[in-house]
C-alpha cells in the first residue's frame, strides 16, 4: 500500500535533491548538469560579499516571517476556540464552511479579489471617486505591503488551519471540564488550565513545522503583486530565486540561495525540536 | 520572446522594459526582438557566414497602396479567388509539437477549436501547440530547455550564450535555406532577406523569422471619437501642451482617464532618446545613459503624480480593454494592434496614431523603429529526420496575403471561424479567438495592412506609418552579437526597470538614476558598447 507513495517521494523528492549540485556549477540549461562547468563555492559568494538585492530579500523575508509567525500562526487557535464555544452545531457548521471556502481559491483569484475591492479602480475607490471623496491607495502602497500580504494570508487560510486545532479540542477529555467546574473554575480559567494545555502538543508541533518553512513566505502571492510596489518592498528569498535565477539566468546562484534557505529551515526544525524536548514536549518525534 | 517578464514589462508604462529587453509593448504585440537590440550574430572566429536566403517576391495581388521594406502593403479587399501556394499537404501524418507564445488568451483545443482542427487537416499533421502567455514565455522556455523538453519547433526566447545555446539545441538550417536552396519553400523565400539575420548564429542559419517591418513599433494611440465628443483637437506642440491637454481631459470621477498607463515611451520619443543602442559616429550609446533620461523620468513622475493614468496602471494594467471601452483617451501600443482594435469595434469607434513633436517644441520627436523580424523560431536538433516536413509546415505558416493558406492560418475555417462579405473574410464571433494559435511566431509572411470593411482606417494607418517612419530611430545594434550583452543584459534590464518604476511611482528620486547608470556603464555597459561597436564595424555598418 505504501509503495506508490514511497515511489513518489523517492522520485520527486529525494532523487530531485541531486539537482542541487548546480549550486556548485556554472549551470547552462543547454549543456545540462553534467556538461556545465564546476565553479566550487563561487555561487555562494553573493551571500557573503553582500549583493544588496539579496540582502534586501533576506530582510523582507525575515520581517514577513516575524509578522506572520506572530499574527498568522495564533489566529486559527483563537478562531478554533471561538468556534468550539458555539453552542448551535448547525450555525457552527455553516460558519466553518464559509471560513474554509477561501482556502480553495488559488492565489491568482485571491489577489484579483483584493484588487477588485481595494485597488485604485476597485469597488471602494470607484465609489469614493463617484462621490467626489478622497481615494486611498492600499494595493500599490509599499508601506502597507506587509499588512496587505498578511491580511490576505489570514483571509485565505485561517479558517482552514482551524481544522487541526478543532480536532485536538475534541480529544480533550470532557471530564476535565466537569472536574474544573466542580472546583469552581469559570470559562477563562477552564480555557487557561484545561483547553490550552490540551492543545499545547499540537501547537508546538505545528510551530516547529512552521519554523521549517518560515523562510517561505508566499511565492505566488508576492510575485503576483510585486510590480505594483517595487522590489524594495516586495522581494523575498523565493521571488529572488525566481527573478535572479530563472528570469535573470543565474541558475547556479539561485540554487545556492535556495539550498542555504533549505539548510536554515532544517536547522530551525531540528533546533526547535530539541528545545521542545528540553521542555518535555514530544515535538515532531519523541527522542 | 524576451527575458523580461510581464511583471517588469508592466512596470513603468510598459515601454522601458519592453523595448530595452526587446520584449513586447505593454499588453500589445509590438516590440523588438532581442535584449539591447542585439542577439543573433555570432562569436568571433566562426566560419565564413553562409549566404542569405534568396528573396523572391510572392506572386500575389497588387496592393492598393504599395509599401516598402518598412511599410506594409495596403490592401482594401481580399482577392476573389485566393491562390494556392502550397499544393500538397506538407505534413507527414505524425503529430507536430510546437512551443510558442501568445498575446491573446490561450485558445480552446480541437475539435472545439475549428480553426486549429482545420489547420491540422490542411497540414496533414496534428499540431500539438503549447501556447504560453508572452510575459511568461522566457521563463517557460528556460525551464523547458533545462528539462530537455523542447518540442519539434519553438519560438526562441533570449538566453545567455545565445549562439552556443542555439547551436546545441537547434538544427542548422543553412543547407536547406541559404542562397537558392530556399526556393524549394516559396513562401519562406518571400520573406525579406534582412529578416533572416535574426536567426543567424555563428554565420549559419538556425532561425525562422516573422517579418514585421515597422509594424511592431510602439506608438501612442488616441480615441478620435471621444476627443471629438469633448470638442478637443488632438494637437500639441510640446510635452507641456500634451500634459495640459491630458489634465483637461482627465476625469476620474467619470471613470475616464487621459491615458491607460504612463506614456513612457512616447515621452522618450519626444526627447529623442536612442532606440536602445545608437552609434554616434565612433561608439555605441545606450538609452540608459542618455542625458535626456532625467527629463524623461521627471515627466513620467509628474504624469503619475497628477494621476493622469488609470489608477490600476501599475498594479493590474488592462490597457487594450480600457482603451477599447473608452476608459482612456490615449494608449501606447504598436502599429500592429490597429487591426485588433477593428476586430470588433464599438459604434462610432475612431482611432488614430499621435504625431510626435519634440519635447520642447523645437522640431520633431523620433519613433523607435522595431526590428525587421519579431524574434525567430528554431527547429529541434533531435528532429533532423523530419526537417523537410517541418520546413514545409513553416512554409505553410508563412503563406502571404491573397492565398488560401493565409486564410487557413490567419482566419481559420470558412463558415465556423469566418464568412465572406463580398470577397472579404470576416471573423465570426469565435473566429478571432480560435485562430490566435501563436504559429505566427514560428514563421510568418510579411505583414499586410488589411482591415476588411474599414478602408478608411487602412488608409489612416498607412498615412500614420508614412509620417512617422522617416524620422524614426533604429536600434543600431540590431542583430549584432556581444558576449557581455548576452551574459549581463537581462540582469541590467531588470535593475533599470525596477529603478524606473520606483522613480515614476515616487518611491525613489530622479537623481538616483544617474549614479546607477554610471555604475552600470563602468561595470558592464561600456564593455557592451565596445563589443557592439566592434561588431558594428565588422559588419561594415560603421
């Protein structure tokens, strides 16, 4: 039963890893990997010598990572707690369906919706203009770009991300709530002493996994909106790899950057997992 | 066709990126064909170049207004009895795979797409066409190349080491095309000789051209019907006059702006900025370092600041639609877009191309002349055993005006995709979309100025081209090779495009341009200029 899945992994994940060798090559697509010249660590130099475009991408990536970890990660937990507190199962199901829906829209559609509503010629600005009122500039404003990206991510995926937390909530033993009630605990006390400890394992697991791809802050979403705000505000490591590597024909350097990003992600996962073990949590796997 | 993606093309009024990197004009099908106007050519030390393919004019109808190398022939009607230029089906019964770009929405597949199905029948081989939106083409091509997935025929996007890349991936067609050998393919022989230089690498012929003459040159269109309704004469003597007129016309509250996007290229044309590379008598100069650039940037910045273009001009430009639906009075596009605007014109629709006065009112500005050929297409090296079939198919694609094959390729299937009004083929409601297969970037005939049912407009277009072409600036590096251009131009273009976008949108100062231009000149620009100057002299042009 596992064989097909294993094969997919071997062919599309592990075998493809060998392609990373072009990070050490002056890769020319028409020569192929074997035919391209070996250049050693040359492609990694831009990360040391300080290509301004690269460091700009690093800075934007880190800021987005921080903002998204602080704002985006806890959002589904809060939402799951709110959903869980709803008494009417019917309303809860309707609300869940509505919240899950945006997850199934592609980024192209989500970005288009935001542009149609908030863009210069969008719904709101057109109405304001017709009333002779001042319009606002959200879509093309570099200062608001991080906020825009974050709100798009939250709108699209917060509902979907509640699924795991809701599942974890159902696994909490109801007798704990009964016992705490007997002890006189109110709703907030129950939340603090029963619900959140019950969710701690899954929160830490997801946080560790999130750290693993924390440097991936949304390639499609950003590349679709990059031209409106310029590269200074919008270039992140993933778009840099694309713009520099594929559009700019620097395949080797782009691979080197991607590889370093992957290594950092792995170190973050392993490191965070160790920290989790130190605090007695299971983490991604038990030690 | 260029290393510039749609994102960058759409950045600053579209045109810097578009023409710098030879990319298309914004959302249009105009533009040049190679980074910095070079490509093609070949590395030093190559063998003596093979002879250019012999030119033999097609036997076709007499034009109503005869053109020349730059100006297309004008026809007011299609011949009552189209000639047959390819008597036998050229295909070998095997599927024929094509990778090409498109400026139109990707078409339906056969059998729903009757134009495509009809072409398959006529060719005797089923076409398997992968159509890629032009803005994404360079990256799709690069990844197809890297993955060893190039099909039988493909439009060649710009890559570093173009001569070596072409030699490694494309079939050398010299034996089939050089000199009189091409006469076996009469429609290809009707392509003007200078277009074949687009596909010459290391002295040999690898690429099939798509002739355009001046038709891909970027111009500024205006809606004469809307201007007349406002009682405004479309006349100005300098930039300030144009700016004032735009301010007068601009009506955001009514949902109609002066321009679709910032008319960057038009402003540069007014200022007489070089059409990328310009030979000044001793060396090549580029537009990036041109002394008028600051003025061009400041004018664009003012335009953007005054909000004279659609508010979505930078975020999601949809220029053709805005212009066609009357949401703007002016729109940058290419001459060749003219016929598209008349495919399904609204009632009373009337357009023309703006003249280009000098920026300060002293003299005239200068149109940027497009390349003779819109890029080039290659035949896969692995398809050597089918080369004659593939060239015969290319010969079919290049069938000239007045032939039955022209109708098959350009219009589709009679009845389903077009019907005759008199002798003129008129596209049905689905015909234009069905026939936009992108094979016109694999091989094409000389473009014809023909607008069925719109004789006056055809005359107008002819007159506009004739007025603007004599003062046009050509890119002096057309089809010359420079190693540094090949390796560094794409990244340079990306940097300048981003900087121009930042300046025009007020995120950076105009004063930041000169240091960047000087730095580029010191880093690689001067080297590019020297190599191109050397190639210019070697080609006997200077």
